[in-house]
């Protein structure tokens, strides 16, 4: 491989590597049903999955369904998620989400991204996660890891927003790999292509990584 590798070839290399060496890749958030995943993903905004997994057992024990959460007092929810980032706003979002889910959607989590985004606390990233993980829809969620890793490797070019990143990735990733590609990029960013000190010496993608190749010119 050379620095002049085409974007198409770069995508093929990256996807082939992950599909061969990491055929199973899943969220590290702990959940048992769609409601629990939705709550966990809302809590995970600017917070680690590890911290969320420490918070949710007690939260789900007290509020096992959206119907229970919809009737919760803010102080009850806040007490259970206070160690998470932005607990005040997430408290309001969780209760608001549960109320809307119960009153408007009869407790059934929508499978459409636009409908999901109507729920309090649910942005495009969260909606894409739910659509792809729960409903196996061809959606790709872009969080900070996906945004960073895609740009560093060279899968995206001059993408300024998560939506721009999403649109560029959708052009090259086959529909049947979209859901797992989201997890591949997240896990790669979490453990190898870290924000401050990427572990290039451990990275299996250096042959096609734009960041690595430019650094070693």
C-alpha cells in the first residue's frame, strides 16, 4: 500500500481487516431490552460506557420500564445518575423521554430515526444506534470516536460535523456492514486510535492510515 491509495481501496482494506479479525463487535453498554439500551445510550453522551454500566443496574431496578420512569420524581432519577456527566439535563431528558414514549408511542420504541429524534435526549447518534442495534436498520451512528477515527484513517475528508462524517461513510460502507462498522470504529478509537496518544505501534491499519503515513513522511 502507498500514500496514494484511493479512498475506495482504503475502505476495502479497513473493512476486510475488521471483518476477518473482529467478526463480532457489539456495544459495551449493558442492556436487556430496547428500553434499557435507549436509557443507556442517552446516559452515555459525553460519558464512558464503564460509568454508565455502573449506574444503570440500580436505575433499571427502580425503574424497569418506561412507564415506571415516566412517573419518577426528578430527585429520584438524579440521585441514581449523579455520577454521570450532566446529570441535571439527563434527568429531565430521561423522564421526558419516558413520558413521550408512554403517551405518544404506547411504550413501543420507534424504529424510524426521525421519530426517535422526537424523543427528549435523543439526537441523531442515539437514534442511529437504536435503529441499527435494535431494529437492524442500515444506520450508522457517529460519536466522537467514529468522527476522529474516520478522519485520521482517511475514510472521510474535511468532514466538519458528525452528519458530514455519516454521509461520507455511507457512500463506501456496504449496507449490510453499517451496523457493525459503527462498533468497529468505536472500539478502534477507544482502545487503539485514542484521542491524545494514538497507539500507532499497535495499529493493524497503518498501511492505509492517512494520519500514520503523513506522520512518517
